[in-house]
């Protein structure tokens, strides 16, 4: 099967490599040198132009936002053919993805929104979790392709539901990051060092992915790699907040999390890593990690 994989960022780059063993894979990136590097490293074919991707049987997009996905749809639109499967793995906006799906459907094109969770290690090891939205028929078409880089695949509902649950998942992650930071600051001011506090928390009922996997290497060891840009996490939380508002859900904690992340984004800058919000939270009380 010929697959066009569009978007070779931190996640897309390793994900595309898992498809090569069973498919003909053409890769495209806004920075052409990245696609050329991928081709040299994994045996994919670097597209010299986006137009070359229109002849694929499957198009996979994993771009910063749904806006970029729609821009790609616009550029490829004249050459898109019926029967194509469009698999959007962007952390996108559910309302926009539904509109995109309806538009593509007028050409007989299948659309599945299937964002991912599991970080760069999951992408590299092929152990991602994927949450997919789309019809039963379209999901069935996409499932085997997704299995190349995911070990947990959940069909959560109709088009847009994949993007919806991804945004909500990232709110939970963000809220937990912030609250963990507040608790660790409180512990330190009371005379308990973060390493000791985390040792207790991670063997107690308060433990979480944040306290077990994210904060020890940052707060204790002082290593702050760029894993996922704060601007993108803030975008996901804004999507979730808008969803709650549209559904008339009383969600004060969600709204507060959105406000806190936006404040951190303004202070730290869009290229900061999302886990650095814990630095901002600590700074509000005069502390530094």
C-alpha cells in the first residue's frame, strides 16, 4: 500500500519509520531536509513537493494544529481521489475535524481522527496509545495501519471523538502537573526536599504518571529536555475548555487549568517545554527548581 506521511516532527519522525516494512512510504515535511534525512535513515521516499502525495492510497497527517491540516487539504484538493483514507493523527480540534471529514466525504474520501499518547519513547518503540474517531467502516480500514506504531488502539466514537478525548486527556495531565508542583513547593517550604516528598508520594495513593515518570528527572535531577512544546499543550487545553463550554458543562477546574497554562505560556514563551509550567508554578511562591 502506498502511504503519504505528512509531518515529521518529534512524534511523526519515528512513527513513519514503523510503516516501511509493509508499505511504500512517501514522507513530506515543511522543512524538506527533514524528509530527506528520514528517507536516508529509514528507506522512505522524500517527496520533493506536497503534490506528489496526492496519489497515495492513505494520507497520514500529524501536524501542529487542525489549521495546518486544512491547509494541506486545500493544497491537495484538486488531485484527491475517491476511496482515499485520510488518517489525521494531529492533536486537533474536534469541531474542525468534523468539518474536514464532511468536506472530504463529498469526494468519497474516508476520514479518521486518531491522535496519539505515549510521548517520543512510545513513538520510537511502537507502543503508542491511539484514540480514534470515525465510522466503524473507516476505523476498520485504519486499524491495521495504526497497529504498526501502537499497542493500544481505542475506537472511541464518531468523527471528532478521537480529538476530543485527546484534548481532555491533556487537561488531566496539565492539571496534575500544576497541582503536583504546588504540593512539592509546599513540602519544600515545610522542610521536606522534593526527592523525599516524591519518594513518599510515589509509594502512596497520590502517585501518578506525573510524579512517577515526569517530575523526578526534572525537579530532582535538573534535566529539562524539550519533549512537547508548551504552546501545543496550551492549545489542547483551550480546545477542551471550549468543548466544555459548548456542552454547557460546569467545569471550573478545567477553566482554571486553561487560565494557568495561558499565563505560564505568556511568561515562559511558546518554545518552552510543557513540563516547565511547574517552574512557573513554583515561581509564584518564590521557589525555583
